[in-house]
C-alpha cells in the first residue's frame, strides 16, 4: 500500500459491560448482602448520591465490577506510554507475525510544537508555520526512508521480527485494551489536562487524544459515574 499520513487517532468501543447500576449493586452488598441483587435493572438515578459518595470518599472497588474493551489505533509511542498503566489487559498487533503497514503520524497544525521551560515546570506553545512545515517534512523523509529499508530487508528474505527494528515509533499500531471504570478513571486523571482537577496533569498531546475519545464512551455508558468523577476533581476513587 502507499504511505498514509494521519494526524488523529482511532478509538472504538468494541464491547462493554458497564453501567452506573453495576456500581450500585456492587456497593450495596456490603450492607444488604444477597438482596443487593435486587438493584440490578433498577433506575440508578435514584442512587446518584451513593455514586457521588463512593467517588468522593474514594471507595473504589464497586467501580471495578465493570468492563470496557476498546480498539485503538495510534502511533507506537502512544502505546508505550499507555502500557505504563498496569491496570488493563492489552493485545497489540505484532511485527513478528505480519508485515507492518506504512501508516505514520504527523502532527496537525494546531499541535503545540515548542517546549518552554524545563522538565517538571514547562509548557508547550504553538510553533510557527515554518516550524510545522519543517517538522512534517522531516518526519515524512525519515518515515519513507525507514520503510524503504524495511521493505528491502523483507524482499531479501529477512525475518519480519528483524526487519521491523528500523521502523520509527511514529508508525501506527493497533491494540485492544480492556479495563474497568476505576482503572479508566485513573488513566483519565493522568492523561488528560482539565481545569478544576485536584491534581493537574500534563500529558503528551497524542495520548490525551486517545484518552479524550475513551472518556466520551465512558461518559455515555456511565453518566452518573462520570459526573461524580468530574465533581470529585477528576481523582480516581
């Protein structure tokens, strides 16, 4: 295939077993025992206060009785940051078993390019048109050269697991990731930057793009839990 250059990521919700009601019946077993099962299927709106209480007081285990599986397509460097979160199950496509496709990441024009300050106390600001053009041209040149060498080795019979070593981390990969709501809130607290957060975070923009799309699915599936997460300063319970 011809090279493809993308400035966005893909996040699809593949399957889920996640609702606000799941949090409620899981929490109420502590006081109601087997009768907590009566909560299954009931309207969770009447128990919004319980969800707020659990989030505020950081009683997190009831949020673990949920599951969301996402398909994510993003640059490899995003996945390497993602997998620092040891709170999920991952399966990623393998360069050992398939020929990797020439799909590469390029920053959009509105992606801040210039670092101001030093690690631990820095911000990013927009670059100039010239800096963006240079960045895009340099990335394209490096990507195409690396992929040409990769194909050269494959055509010569070199194993895929060896040839892939020349490919850059700006290459797109894909994976499935499964996590519960508590783990997802932990991820979102660290990988999104929001005013009003009790603990400000400064994520790399590309992984924040993934996190934002995951959060949109989460907010739709579990609106009361998401609202409680917001209300508690985006601190994971």
